[in-house]
């Protein structure tokens, strides 16, 4: 299984997963053109992708879904029914033949991939994220949640690779220009994980099989890549983890895809 994070920030999100038999997108929070260009940068093409998993209906996760669905009729869109209903009001009509109901707590198999869905705490109608399994390897995505429950920790513990939220630095957010109601939303248990919260949660998740952690969904206004990595690394090192030895912490970008990396 190979992964590239095509884009990850509060401005837009999309991830690409490839196995011997399948090519998959998770979210399409960029325009269809930008997603196609990001795929070309890693040597791939949108027309070869037949599965798109949607996490929730916020625009930074669905911006390109409608255009992609209409442009590529063989593209199957997976999401729960509540998300589908709201998503269609934002991205336009999608053929019912392309929509597949995939509810939180379910597992489905496509080709050589098993996909688990799990509910999270975020201010969307029914947000869910995914863990992908192929040939005894696993890749877990969790980028929009106000906290990480014990149930989620149990489900995604010891994944080989994570895309994990590290949205904001607490002081940058508190001192920044956002209006107070927006700050309250971000800081709530239905908002986003801070750098500190990300590090704390990862101390309960990282196992012997964990080798790569992408820090994602960084806020351009309230975070910096070096700060996120430093904060998370310090927390993990203080808890006895071998950052840079046993596993890598990797950046994501709002505009540039990461290299296609083996899970």
C-alpha cells in the first residue's frame, strides 16, 4: 500500500491511496483541476481512480466531489446517508448509481483493501474517518475532531502510518485575529486538535508497527509546520518515544502533494 497526501490544511484536503488492485481518494477538498494536477505531480491520473471516501460535508473536504463525480461516471462515492444528503446541496447532483452508503462502524472490502469507518467528534452532521488495511499493513486518517476518544484509540492503535490532525498552536490561536466565537468552536470538543492534543493522543496510539506519521490539517493562520512538528516531537520524546529512530514525523502541505510513500 502506498500513500500520498495531496493536500492537507484548513483550506483543502485530499489523500491518495494505492494498492496492487485499487486506487483510492479520501476527500476532495480542492477543485477537480487542482486534484488532477496534484495526481500528475506524483505520476498518477484521476481517470484511474474509482473510489472516493468522504469524511464529512465541510467545503475543505468536498469542494471537488461534485465535478469529479460528474466528470468520471465510474467514480464511486462512499459516505454515510446524512453526509450525502447535505453534501449534494453543496456540490450539485450526483448520480445515485455512484453513491454508496457507508455508515460509521462499518467495514467494507474493495479489491485487496478493507476499509473501516469510525465516528468522530466534529461540528458536522455525522463526521467519520477511515482506516485502510492491505496485506497486514494499515493506514489511519484522523484530521477533524475535537478530541480522540478511547474507542477511537482502540480502533486505530498501532497503525503503520497515520495522517493525524495538528491543527493549531494554542497561543497563536488565542492571540490571533479570529473572532471569539470561532476560537471557541475550534477549541471545543467538536472542533480541532491542537499541537499539544495531537502529541498527547499519539502517545496512546503509536506502537511497534508505527513507522510514519503525517501531521495534517494545519491552520495557515494559527500554526507553523516547524512548530507543530517540534511540539508533537517534544511530547513524544518526553514520553519515551524514539522520534526519528523508531518512526518519522512528516509534514503535509496545503498546495504540494507529498511523495508517494510505502506504508
